[in-house]
C-alpha cells in the first residue's frame, strides 16, 4: 500500500468523524438555537439535525419545560411603614427560545430584579393587615405584571406565589398574643357552650323522668280504677247470679209443689214458713193475714203438746 492510498483512507475517516460529530439529535421538550457565522440561523426542535462544520454552531440549548425560581426574601415596606421580609416563588416557561437567547442578558437575574421591584410597588400600596390577608390579590397582580414584562424575553409567567411573609419581631409577638387571646376566647365560648348543652341535657333528662313518672302514676291509677271497676262488675255479676240461682230454686220448688198438688193446709204452712223468715229480719212490725192466724195458733198448740210429751217418753 503506497502513501497516497493511506492518505485517502485517513481523509475518508476524518470526514466520517467530522460528519458524525456534527449530527445533532434534539431531545423532547428541548430546543437548540443555531447560529451561522455569528448570526441567528434557526431553532432546532425535537429530531435529527445536521450542523455544517466550522460555519454553524449551537448558541444555546433551551429547556421548554415549566421551571421554578425560588428567590431569596426581599425587604418591602408597607403603606403604614412596616418593613417585612417576603420570599417569592415563580413558575415560568420559555415559549420562544430565540427571544430568550437574544432578548435579555442573564434572564433569571432580570426576572428576580423585576419580581422584587413589582413586589415593593404592590406592597407599598397596602398596609400591614392588607398585605397579610391579601395573598391571592398580590399573587394575581404580580403574575399579570411579570407575564407582560417578560413577553419580550420569550418567557411566560404561569404563576406567582408568596412563600413567606415575615413581619418584624415585635409585630410577630403582638400577633402571637392576639392569636393566643383569640384561642382562649374561643375555648371559653366552647366551654360555655358545653356547659349550656350539659345543663340542657340534664334538664331534658329531668323533664323526661318527670313525664315518665307522671305517666306511670297515671297508668297505675287507670289500672287501679280498672281493677276496682272489674271487681265491682264481678261482684254484681256474682250477686245477680246468686239471685238468679235463688229465683231458679224457688221456681223449681214451686214447680215441684204444684206437681205434688198440695192441699190448702200445706200452702198455708209454707206461707207460715215464709213469714217466719220475714220475722227473722230487722222489721219491727209484721202483719199476718187472718187466714194464717188460726194456722199459727194450731202450730203453736202442736208444738206445746210435743214439748210436754217428750219428758214422758224419757221416763
């Protein structure tokens, strides 16, 4: 192999190495700003690109993802001359790589200074209380101002958040005392409400107990009255049953008597027995019919005869 062939092979290898080294692959969510002979040439997005050796160069590689910038606390003065420390968090995204590359020198430093200036202007129009309670308003105003100001730089501000608002130490102590007093006040209110509820529950319990006692007494009285009523009804029914039985027995005896065809003397004797039962009562005067008087005398004479004859039989 002569020297000429070796030189050609070496030259081909060098050309291949040069070509391969100038093949550029742009990744997802990234963009490359390319210059040719010092002037802007193009913005390469995702994909395969070939750079002309010695003529073109990649001026800047830009990330198109949303980025977060956390700036250090900045001293700001409120409308009522209170100095506070506020640190800010900004969420932004590069939407134009060319403007981002050529629009401003050191864009992050520019955004930080712009954020501090905007924050001072907004807080300067508010007093301490407003600045502590108006975070959403401050965030919205700052985002609108910063988004408009960073448009020429190819940057879009998506969101601005006040991370911490730190008032002076003496104000912090006063706020802590106020918050403590507020907590104690709320605790007292809660305790009073609890005591009130407890008393209401006790009163309700006593009320329910009294109602239950009254209902129990009422039910007891009703049951007692019902019992007495039932007892009287049963006694009356028993008495009526007894009367019915006596009447039935009397009717049966009269029926038997009628069936036996008694003579007049037997009837009068039965009447006399009835008069005897009447005499056993509490009546002080008894009127005896005339037809029974003779029979009564006859019965008394017969009783005397029987009583005188009994000792003789005993002799």
